[in-house]
C-alpha cells in the first residue's frame, strides 16, 4: 500500500424482492462513500441486490433477467469507486450466492459462496449450489483483497485459500441475523480466522427486520492481531468509512450496550419494518394492564410513532380496576389512542347461544377461552374496518407451553415478543422505563395474571417463570433431554410436565403469527418439530 485507503461499509436495511429500491440504496451508498468520505471501495451486504432471505423468490422465472438488469445499473454507477454487491448468480442451470465487484462499469471479480449454511434459520442448500473452492482476490490501490461471503468466514478453507492466492486483507459480506450473544460470537470467529491467516478482516452486515428475522448490522473491521479498529452501531442503517493504514483498520467504534438495550432495539426495528413494509397504516393491540401488552405498546409507539398505535382495553367481569387504570395511564404516557370495549355483552351472548348444547356441564376452561375469543373477535373487527394490523401479546414462555388461546389472544398479524421469555419481558420493561417511565411500576411489580377468573394468577397453572424459563431454555433451545435437565437440579415432575406441555402445544404454535427471533433458537423457521410424534424422554 502506497497511501492510506478508505473502504466504506454500507450497513443497509434492504427489502426482499425490491430490486429497484435496493439498487437505489446501493447507488446512494456508493455515491456518498466516494464523494463524502473519499472511499475507494464500498461494500454492501450479502444478497444486497435481492435482500435476504429470498427463499423461493429465487425460483421465479423472470428473476434471472431482472438480476442482470439490476447489476447493469450497479455497474453504471461504479465510476471512480469499487462497488461490492451481493446477488444471486444464475449460471449453467444452477444458482449461486454470489458477490461481484464493479469499477468504472466493468466487472472486476466475482465470488461464489462456498460454504452454504443449512442449520437454524438458514436453508441455503435448498436454493444454491456451492461455489468452487478457491479464492476471489482483486487489487485495490495496491492492496490485495480476498472476497468471501458470510458463512465462508466461519470455516477455515476460504480464508486460507485467499491467503494462498496473495490476499493481504479479507472482505466478508453478510446477511447475519441477530440473536442474544451473536455480536460476541461473530467477533470471536473473526478473531480466530484472522489469527489463522494473519490478515485483517472487514465484516459488513445488513440491518432491518424481515418477517421472523431481524438483522443488527454489527459491521466491523479487525486487525490481523484481532484488535477492533471499527464497529458500527447496532440496528442503524448507514455508510461507515474505514481507513486502512499499514494494513490496520481505523474508524468509529460503537459504545457497548446491554443485552436489554440490544433486544429492545431489535424488537422496535422488526416491528417497524414488518408493519410499514406490509402496508399497514398502523397497529392495534389489546392493552390489558398486564406486563406483556404494556411492553408491546411501548415497542409499537417507539417503532411507529404514537399516532399509529391504537390500544383497546377489553375488560371483563374479572378485570380489576387497577388493570383498567394502569392501561389508561400507560396509553396517556405514550400518547397513543385509547378506547374501552367491555366484552361482557358478547361473552354473555356466546354463553347463551351455547347453553342448550352445554347443558349442565360445569364452567371450566371453555368459558375462560370464550372471554379471550370475544376479545379476538373485537380486535379483528377493528382491524378489518380500519386496516391496522393486530399485534398479539404472547411471549415465548406462554407460546412454549400453550398458555394462550387459539383464535383469542393469539389472533393477529405480528407477535413482537413471540421469542421473548417472560423473565426477559420484565427486564425489557424495566429497561424501557429508564428511557422514559411509560409503564406503570405496578404493572411490573404485581404477579402476572390472565384475569379470566377470580383471583387468577399465572402461577396457578404454571411453575414460577424463574423456574419455567430455564427449563424451557434447556429443552427448547439446547435440546436437552428430560434426564439431563433433571440433572441440572430441577424437579423431575416439573420438568416432565413442562416438556409435555411443549410437545402438546406444537399445533398451536403452527397457527401463531410471525414474530422476530432474538434467542438462539426460536419457534418458527428454525425449530421444525412434527405435530404428531412421540419422543418421551428425548
């Protein structure tokens, strides 16, 4: 290197399928990188042209031609700057996950992803063929850069091949979704790979919500010795310059944040992108005075602005005055629209209609669920009439054990805390109140209750959440067996009961709305269990 280089990390929030919009973002990022920062290169995320994950959009017969036309626009915009763009590459009857580098209208180099992830949320072997082993290396102002894609940096082969081909630095473009602990895990992998090959690494990731995934960005650059020279903010779209001097990267480094701050920002991002990109004018939710709906009201207001949030209190004969008061107080603090629709009349009407068939059978869970379904009918009616999407308020603890009512509190189009354990719900609520005290303290302090019968508490039906959540984490996320969980010190009868509830509730979860993944293993696209199965102590 004869002089310092500036490489720009374009940490973009891209929309799956929006070729025109994504091209515009990429071109705008390149223009800013060149004109404002004097960058010689701008790198965009994995599959930045199409968005990630495209899933079966890749099978559309018109897509290959549309991709070529979009790449031509990128090439035309590459005057005096190298643009790195991720895209599907259709060739010889196969599809590859590729990255191309353009400069002054010409293709400089093209890399094809060699290591295709097929675990967790990833399903790349369904659509892509692996690229041939080897290296894609190009020269930028005297610096030899090895280009690779996402998973390629998690294995040793592609980095070693780039080093053998003369690379002096690695550029890795990504579409890596967030979960708790992922930023630290990424950094550890980059440091390991950098130490193996003795090269600095620039890591560029996307940000934004995409259905059940949320991407945090976390773009970074490390030296060959593993020192962080640059690290982008989490969940913030932007173009960030990285200055290279003597093969050492330099740039802004974000301040460290708490897990609660990370998760909360991710939930806000995921909610905002889901609602706005699907064309909903706003959101509706049942605001009960309980902790789950309280947190979701805050997330929605932060994501969309209070003017797009409509909270509806749906009290029953069992709803306490304090619940009604707390719901109203939070709505006032957030500045969101607030309405009250008592469910006594529809609930009574359902009961009277069913009475001839119910006969003298005693009141039981059926009547509790009828209350929840009365609320669901009203919220969905408002959604149909006014167009806003209903946010469901169930958390991961409840979804795991089926402590939710189909066609009742599970009604809706998006579930912001679907992957948030109840204990984390409380932590997130406390965190949100450090920003501004919008959730009444009584909501956080009082024991959780569904208020479907007199003096009801969640603990009447479930183990305390401080016990339940660690069992669920072991059983659902780490796939531990019942004997293994008992060996951790949990009561065997409790573990067996929880495991049984998880298994029996699979059919409910299949009918739940999507929600963003924030834990290492979420219900949905990365946990695929049969509904009808027997697996005992497994």
